[in-house]
C-alpha cells in the first residue's frame, strides 16, 4: 500500500458514498461561515456608519489649526497669525495626501443675531459653501430654503435659533460681531435657509455664512482662516492618517497643529469604542453558535458511524487508519464546504457593500445626531473576519469528528457489531 | 463708566462736605444722600476714548448723556465708520443702534459679557446701578504722604453677600482737593485685577473733576483704555423722556 | 390505549439512546441559552443607555408647565401652588419597585462673572438632599464637595468654567440673570466643588446651586421649572405617566412628559439600535434553526435499522411515525426546560455583576465614563424569554416531523438488510 494516499482516497470515497451526511455537515459549515462573516461585516459597517455620521456632521475627521488656537479659540489666532496664510495652497497641500478625501477652510466668529425685538448670541461659522458641502453633512440637512451665496449677504441658521429669533426664510437678520480691528462689525443679512440637525447645541447656536462675507464683517483679510477641516478615506484609521499629515506639514511656514476627530470629540470616540466592544460580544455569540452547530452535527454523525468503523476494523484496518480517514474526511469536507461558503458569502458581501439593502420598509428613517440615519445593512470588508471564521470552523469540523472516531476505535470490533 | 462716574462723583461730594477723619457710619449716611442726589442729577459730556490692545489701537469720540443711574445715552461721533452708533440704557433695558444698517437691537442683560465697544469697560460697567452703600463697607486704610502727595486711602470691602466680583477695592483720594487719584480692584486672593487712574484735574461744568481716566487690566499691563472728558455739564434739565428709542436713532 | 403504549415506547427510546438524544437536544439547549443571553444583554444595554441619558436630563418622567419644553424660559415655570401640587403627585409613585429618585429643579440661563472674566451659563437650582440620588454629577467630583443640605451660597461648577473664570474652591463669583419680575439681579456664590464630565457643554456651562437660593434670587419663592423623576426601569414610564396624570386630576397647568418626549434624540438612538438588534437576532435565530435541523437530520441517517425493527415488531407505518415524532417532542420539551436554565445560569454566572465593556476596549484609551456607564446589567424580560422558548419549541417540533415521516414509509426488509 502506498502509505497515505490510500486514506485520502478512502476519505474521498466515504464522503461521496454518504452523500446525505456529507451534505448536512457541509451545509452547516458553509452557512455557519456565512453567518459569522456577514455578522462581522455588518457590525463593522454599523460602527463605520456611526463614526461617519457623527464626524461628518460638523467636526469632520481631521482638523488643522494654528498651534495656539485651541482650546481658547481666540479670534486673532488664525492660521499664520495676523499675516494669514495661502489658504488655497494649504488646501491643495492637504488634499494631495491620498488618504484625504475633501478639505475646506472655516472662520469662526461670535456675536449677536437680532431680528425685531429678539436678540440672541450666536456662533458665526464662515464657510465656503461648495467645499463645505463635500466635508460636512450639516448643509445637507436644510429643512427650508437654500445655501447662502458669497457676496450676497446671506446666511442660514439652525431651527431653534430661527424659532427664538422668530424669523422665517426671507427675513432680515442683523449680525453684530467684534471685528479684528476692535470695531463692532455689523451688517444686514437675509436669512435664506434653516437647518435642523436634531442636536440642540447646534440648532440653537450656529449661524453659517460664506467665508468671505464673515471675513469682511470681522475686518479680516481673505488670507485669514481659523480651521482647515477634512474628511478621510478610512475614518477609523484617522489617528494614523493625522500623524502622517502632521509629518507632511511639519516645518511648513505657518506652524500648525493637526488633530484627528478622536481628540476633538472624545465623547464620540468613547461611544463608538463602546459600540465596538458590544459588537465583540455579538460576534462572539454568533461564532459560538456556528461552531457549536458544526461540532454537534459532526459528533452525531460520527457516533452514528460506530458500526461502520467496527466493520472496517474487523476487516483489518488499524485504529490509526480509521483515525486518519476521519481526519482526511474532515479536511476535504472542510475545504470544500468553506469554499462553497465563500462562494455564497462573497457576492452577498460585495452586493451589500456597494448597494446596502434599505430596511425602510420595516422601520422608517429618522434623523439623529445631525444626519439622516438610514436603516441600511451596511457592510465593511476586512480580512480578519473571513479568515478567523474559516479557520475556526475548519478546525471545529476536524476535531469534532476526531473525538467520536477515537472513541469508536477503542471498542473491539466484535462488541461494536453486536451493539454492546 | 456709569459705575465709576457715580463712585468718583459720590466720593467727591463726600469730601466737599466735611474735614478730617470720617467714620464709616457717617460715610454711609453721606453716601446715601449722595445716592439720592445722583438719582436726580442729569449730565452731558463729550468724551474721547483711546483703546490700546495687543492687536490694535483705536480712538473714539463720543457724546454722553445721563440721568441718575438708570438712564444713559452714549453716541459715537468719530471715527466715521462708527459715527452714529449709540447705546441707550433705560431702566433695565439696553439698546444698541447701528447706523450702518439703520437698525436697533435690544441687548438682553445676560448677553452682556463682552467689552463695551471693544474697550476695557464691560457692558456691565455701563449698565450696573451703583449701590455702593448697599454693597460695601468702608474704612480708611492709610492716611499720609505717598509720591509727594498727601492722600487718603479708602478700603472698600464688599459686604458678606453682596453680588460683586471684587474681593476689595482701594480708593486713593488727594487730601488737598478731595480728588480721587486711583481705584484698584482686587480679586479675593488679593491679586490686582484692574486699576483706574485719574488725572487731568480741571473745572468742568462748575466742578473740579478728573478729566482723564485710564483703565488698565492687570493681566495685560500694555493694554489700556483712556477716557478724556472734553466737556461736562451738570443739571441740564433732562428728564426720562429724553432717553427714548427715537433719540437713540437720531444722528446727532 | 395503544397511544399510551406508543408514548411509553417513545420515552424509553429516548432513554435508551441517550447519547443521540442528548446530542440532538444539545443544539436546542445551547441555541436557546444563547438567545436568552443575547436578548438579556441587548435589553440591558438599552436600559443602561436610557438610564445614563435621562440622568443627565430630566429623568424618565417630568412634570413641567405647558410650553416649558420648547421655550425653556423662567416665565414658563410652576409657581408655588402648582409646584406643590406637582410634588404631591409624586407621592402616587412611591412604591419601592417604581420610583428610584425624584428632584425639584429651577433652571435659568444667565451669566457667571468673576474678577477675570464672564461666561454665559445654565444655572440649575437643586435640592442638595435629593439631587445626589438622581443625577450622577457629584460622582464626577474633582475637587471640593457637592452641595449639602443647609448650603446657601454654594455653587458646584465644572472644570472649564473654573479655569476660564480663574476660580478655585472657595472663590467668589457672581451670577446674573433676569428674575421672574423682569429685573436683572446679581447673586453672590462661592465655589464649593468642581466637577469634570469631559463634556465641554457641561464642564463650561452648567452650575448647580441650592434651589432655595435660586428661588430667592430670582424672586420666585417656592417655584420650580420642573419636577424630574427616575424610575427603576424605563418600561414603567407609561405606568408612571398614567398614575401622575390621575393624581393631578387633569390639571391644565401641569404637563406630564415621558423621556421619549423630553429626549427625542435618545428615543431615535434606541430605535437605530433596535435595527441592529433585529438583524443580529435574525442571524442568530437562523443559525440555531440550522443547527437543530442538521442535528436531527444527521440523527435520522443512523436510525433506519431502528425504524425497521419497530415495524418488524408490529407497529404500523403511522404508528412508527408517531413514536418517532413523540421522541422528538420529548427531546424538544426537555430542551426548552434545560435551555432556559442554562440561559439563566450563563447570563447570571458571567454577567450577573454586570459586564464591564471598558475592559474590552482599546487599552490606550482611558475611559472617563462620561455619557454611558460601561457596565451593562443583563435585563430579563419574561416576554422575551417566552418568545425565545416558543421559537425553539416550534423549530424542534417541526424538525421532529422529518424523521417521523421517514419512519412511516419504510420497506422493512430492505432496511434490515444493510445498516446504511
């Protein structure tokens, strides 16, 4: 006998002779794999949605400021100080980094907004409407009106601010803000839009207007901005991306500080980390069930084969031979089943990733933390998930079969055949 | 500005009354009377204000009217960019007029954290009614010569529950003409928070007053706000009706 | 008569093939246990979430003046007689398993000024005796102490406020706000303690002072802007609302609001989470069902000889089927029973003391437990457990049909021939 290859051939033939048994075990393996990988993809997807929705509202994923700007947010500490900086150049430099998706510049001012008898303190955010649209989703959330146009003295405010000021789209709003030369900048603006994020802190305090208009109001040159905000390709990797960006900007003329969103919104980071931790448990549970299901099936199957093993041993097969047969069966079965599983799973993952099914029929969409939360099944790829699942299930099928096989070979064949 | 004005005028009147050592008790009675007088007194002045900060320096010329401690109207005359800007305080309400956009905005008291017109005065200084008698206890801390001048130094300690942020206020007054020379505001830890210096003593509107006042924040000694009174008249026959929104919007 | 014999036959068969029965049952038992565990954790997480969030707000249920929810102005307060009625109504909830804590509150927006600077703040007049059992703010104490009964001019402030106003424990500062009569009034207070929540809005903008002081200062003796209540469980919210409305006898001047109204963002967040939950449980359920079916089918493969013997003994086709079916039922019933026990045991055993999620998080992140307490306590709900049990029982029963059907149609002689 040529050693090993016999057992492989026997294993192969055994599998095909007991088609029902093979099929049942294989399906358990394949679907267990599907469930585990899908679950991991979905939970990764949910975490990614969470991060993106949370960061893309306003804070973005990376922010660049003058060294001494945070935390006081002193109005004078624009990037490059009083001399300002080449804003477009800085934006270009930042966007040249392949991990950065979009960048925009912002200017912050504090002042009063007034309409009729009502006056409220507000945070004035000067933005470039076109660039800002690519970076933050706040401008997507207009419940009324449209975005302001540069040079037209237009602005938009949050829904709660609008209520408190008792203004509607089309009304005039007086804006008063301390300017950089010490005077009181003031001007008349037209309210052209109202946004609602669902976050009272934003809806009651923020007013957005074109960057150049705010610069003019605050007697600041167009070279002066407080913040460059950007989105990145992989939000969860932001810390790494920010470090690379910081190194790239190191030693450049205006000294700047680069911060990832984890530093800017530690409470969001905490929340997402918690969510991630909870997902570990969820995935673990699915995993356990999948593994258990396969193990259980294999155990039953192999125990039922006692008689078969007894016959084979009565014909002269060594216990080792029986053992190897079982192991090889497991290997072949595992490989084929997992390949089938991957064949089923991969298209589904790709499909969900590119066109996430919308569950709106089951539960309506709603807005939370600023953006429209779509109840979609979003899926993110990773290598660890599929590999870990495959390995775990593969090993399970082998070991689960080995134990009963080993037990079976310890009984003398005659006894087994006599059902004792 | 109001608060300081009242404080200085009050103490001035105090010393116009009597000589030598002043007991705390008598001081209170006198200030009470002063307070009552102040409530009826009207005044008009022309002031220039120079502000120097870390980032810029500016000069504003203003016309100021007041009636007691409850009414005041300040109108900016120059520079042209801000000419016509005015602030009206009537009773508990504060209004700002912005000529550039020809609009009046009402400022709720809780929004008055900023400096007034960019100076080192706060809106609070402008608005707050002086209640020296209610809020402070007085004593003479020092009497004698300092820098070649014979002075009294009054120590004002806030009463236990008075809603004032200062830990103590030191008031220095010249003995010879009872003119205040400086006021220093300390926080409770004893650190100087801001100081005011009086100088340029002249007779305006029939009274000897310090025409120049400098406000210096202690944490930024290179910054200051300087007020110089060019004209000042008292008892000009104003009544409450003068302090109206219409007058707020008037260009002169 | 025959039926009873058949039933005993089933029972004995189960007992004789214990290993097979146990293995078949195992899939159901483990599946049920995992379903119970995951439901308990999910419900526990939601409960924790709601608890933490409402503790920062106005609790599970609040009594306010109509309109206060929108305006949040002092003028929409409950004056002394209404406030008293509200407090009396709380009595209706005084059952140990219902009400956990309640507090009266007087809230107003104003200015905090010190010798150095001034900041806008939200001032909360609280009852020092009752507040600690309601809100967790005093747990975030960094220096000094929280308010105590008997305090008058003491204020509890956040680290950011203390830093910007240059305050320490014992420092004086002044609160300014518009009183109930429209006057602007100052109030001296001294810092008695400093807290850190790591939430900027709170660390910079929230101050606690004794409610009586606030009432005196704002010229609103005995008034409150709301009475807030924390319940033992959020599920009791509707019950509490009903009881309170009954106690208030339809008084127009008092609104009773549940947390879903006072914190709509939280309600939305829970709903989002529900979507994730739904997906997870669907997948888990599918795997469990598959595991059960696989076990049963695998077991059937080895029982042909057994079915043949039964028929050879004289049972008719249908009777054989009946015996096999009943075996399945026994196993299913026992599984249901043991599954619930195992589910409870595992959940309590591992997580009875609460599952500390922070242990699962990235270790270089220091967790400040700001928004959410990371410890999750599993929550058992009878409804959920029953749903899980029913599902398993139904699957088990349906799964038993398959072998029963196979048992009925049989060629006895053929079956006895080979053990295949």
